C-alpha cells in the first residue's frame, strides 16, 4: 500500500470513529447543493460572533432542501420595515423531527413565492450573495428545536473526504497579556499561564487562503487532559451563546483570542519537566499534533 | 291636527336630545408643496426648523415642514431612521455612525450588526439575527443578549421590548435587557412566532404564532406578566413576518394580511377586515385626530394608494398615484407622501 492509501485508510478509520461518537446521525440530511465545496466551518469566528452554520460554494446554484419538510419561515428583504439581516434572503424548513434547516444568502427573487412544503427534489432558491455575503455562497444551518441548539451540520451531512490536515500554527503561553510562543523545548517560570493555540483548517476547495475553524482542539499536560473544545453545537445560556461539547463550553469572547487563535484555559506549571501535547482535528478526521517539553523553574 | 304637530315636535325634541349625533366632518386633503427628489428645488425663504424624516424607495432624508430638503442621501444596505437622526449602514458594517437631521455626526460606536430605531430607542441586531443589543443616545452599550434562535419580530415601548423567536418563544425584556417575562404559545403543529406588538403603555401584548393553526393572541398585563384575553385563528397562514399594530386611544389590534387589513377589538366585538384588493400593505400609521393612514402598493397595476381611515375600517379619504413605491409619514395634521421620486406634503383639513 502506498503512503497516500495508508493515510486515506487512517483518515477513514478516524472518520468512522468520529461518526460513531457523534451525537447526531451522519447522513440524516443531504447536501443542499450538488458538488458542494466547504468554505467555512461551524463555530468559526465572524467578527464578534460564532458562525452557527457552514458555508458552501457550488457550481450548480440550485438549492434543495436537505430533507423533506414544511417551510416554516422565509425572508425576501422586500419590506424596509422588517428586521435587517446579514442572512440575506433565506428559507427555514421544519423536518418534523425537531430538526430545522436554514438556507441563507439566496439570490434575490429566487425563493418561490407560494412555497409551503418542499421535497429534496424541489428548488427552494439559488445560491446568491444577498445579506452580508462578500461573494456567492450558501449559508447552511441546522437547529435542534427541542434542545434549542444550533448543530454542526457536518455531523448530519454525508461526509466530505478531505485529505488536507489541519494546521497547528503555534502554541503560546499567555501571562500578563503577553504571549510567549513555545518551541519544541522551552523554558518557563512556574505558576499559572493561559494557553493559546493557533490553528486552522485550510479549505482545499478554493484557490485562496481561507482558514476555517477546526473541529476539535485538545490539550493535555503530562498525559492528563487539560482542556478541549469540540464544535458539536452552540446553545444560548444566560443570554450568551456557548459551545456545547464534552469538553469546555466557552462563549465566543472566552474562546477566541483572534480569528485563528483559541484560548484553551489555564495551565498550572509546576517546577520540573512538563510535557504538553496539543492535538487539532478537522471534520474529516485528519489530525495535526505537536508535543512540547517545558522546563519549568522557580517556585509556583 | 295641532295635536299631531305637537306630538311630532315633541318626538323631534326627544330625538335630538337622545339620539342625534354630529355629522362626521369629512377631511379635505390639500396638497401644499411637492419636491422632486431627483432635483429638489431650494427654498431659500423657508425658515421653518422642524424636520420631518422620509424614505422613498432607496432615497431618504429630512425635509422641513415648509418643503426645504435639508438632507438627502441614498440608502447603502439598510437605514435606521428616527424623527431627528439616522444611521445609514452597509452590509458589513463594523462601525455605526449616528447622524442628525442635518447629517452631522452625533455618535459612533463599533459593533458588527444592523441598527433599528424603535420607539426612540436604538437597537442593533446581529447579522445572524440571533442577538440584540441596545445603545444609548451617545452610542454606549446598555445591554446585549444572544438568543440562539432567529429573531422574527420586535416591538418596543419606553420600558419594554418584545422579542419574537423562530423557536416559538416570545421574550419580553426590561430596560436592562433582562427577560422580564417569556411565553411559548404552543397549540400549533409547527411552532414559530411571526409577529408581536406592544401597546405604548405596556398593557397589551399581541402575538401571532404557529402554523396549523396560525393564531393571534391578545394578552393583557397582570402582576406576573401577561394573560391571554382573546385568541383567533388566521386563515391564509403566513410564513414570514406578520406586521401588527396597536395605537394609542384606538381600541383595535390591526393585522396586515395579504389583500386586507384585519382588525380585532381589544375587548369584546367581532373582528373584521378592510379589503385592499390586489394590494400589498406598505404601512399603517396614526395621524393626529385619531385617524389612520394606510399605504398600499399594487405592483401588478403599477399604482400605489394612500387611504385615510376612521378606525377601524371607514375610509374617509383616498389618494391614488401611478408608481411603484409609496411611503407616508405624519406630523401634526399633515402627511408627507413619497411616490417614487416625488415627495408631497398633504394637509388633512376637516371640512
């Protein structure tokens, strides 16, 4: 077997493990466009907010419902009194199983006027650039109405094979608002330090640099888990949107230091040799991982 | 004979005392001035200072009551327009600038969202339409809140803000942005909120919700929040925003429906509807004197129409124009009506 095939097999195995561990059923929904190209992932930074869906490019602009259902809401931007939105023209479909899907940035005038129900063969609009889109693409979101959560659509859609690994660009210790980038072996003084991970998942569907958010980031110290964040879902609690995952559940401000830098909690550095491991996974199961040996001196 | 005349006179006097009502004065609509917004005429003699805001299609600004266009500009992506200030914003705004009626900057603040003036208060909606914030007159943040569900409707008074959500919940927020009361109407196969309206005294809350059936609830304030006092089902279910209106001293809830303006008495009484054949309602607003102005567009006919109503459905005045856009704002017995590129002041006189 070639190295590429071995990598592919390993990737598929990881993908299978990810699927099995997923709280939602992969393949429960179909891709809303044919030949989709993923350009933004769930949980990505959007100014001062999470992206609560995914963004998709498509050669064929026809947008279909991911599953059969009833149109529960549509917005065509034709009444200036209505609430302005960056979603552009959009449609929301209720699938009758607590799931609702949203299709945003649709081309102006492309949503059929009298649409009330839709099957996957229907066209509910065309990929456009209405709202705050800077180019034509589809915004696709999935809601769980029972749990009041926005779900990562990639956990319910058929998997997209992706060969490119996520990029672990750097790991930093933050103290007194100053960042110190870790090398493979680094000295550090004892005490508390925040850990910041610079990472992204490059989109392989566009020919420009388009860093997407990874799926999961995990930090361990001396073999013990310190923190992790997994973009499974987002949920509003106490007026703030939080990541819902088996690890930490940060708000946007708690998580994002910048568009590709993630605050992963605090470390208590004790004197001696400390082994720090950081692992970044993407939605296709590809992994980037690095180990750091930190020589800690001084009293905590 | 005398006896018959005497009885007739007596009956006439009794009628006048008990049953006679004054004849209703019909308004006279008197155009006062007109401005072509593509090429407004400067009125150097006009020294009136009161500014009236207007938006006609993609053009907006402020005009004096005397007809001088004091500010004129084109809407970028969206426009928040208040009586004496505005925010003209792009689709990717990260810095919002508040300007007065002369176009001078009065405040600016950094926020990624779209502003709205409601009852004189400034709110900012996130681009995802799932979060709201409020700013004071200086642009300082008062509160912010994320809902996790798309906001479908808003209605604000001086003290409260009703927020309708696509997940089927209505949240009523106080001035600090805290949820003072929340309610999930339920009772429909598909849950969603499509419209909400608060009376200016906060005593009445109207909610349009659900599909199969789609219902309107009128709720009255009590010590713990609001309680349902009236409910009706809507035919021709809407799958978009349902605009509803509660006006001071007019005891009806008005609901914009396809091809009609529906009205529901707040207390007892039967609902009714004013037909607007082939028309799409553009707005309903109160005028001084208790009447209402209703603007409607008939895109298939290329006409627009302005109706004056004595509530709830008695048409006391009507103006029709050829055009595709129509807006009207009222100020002290006058209407400022924009049709495509023309802005006209029409005084409402009682005859």
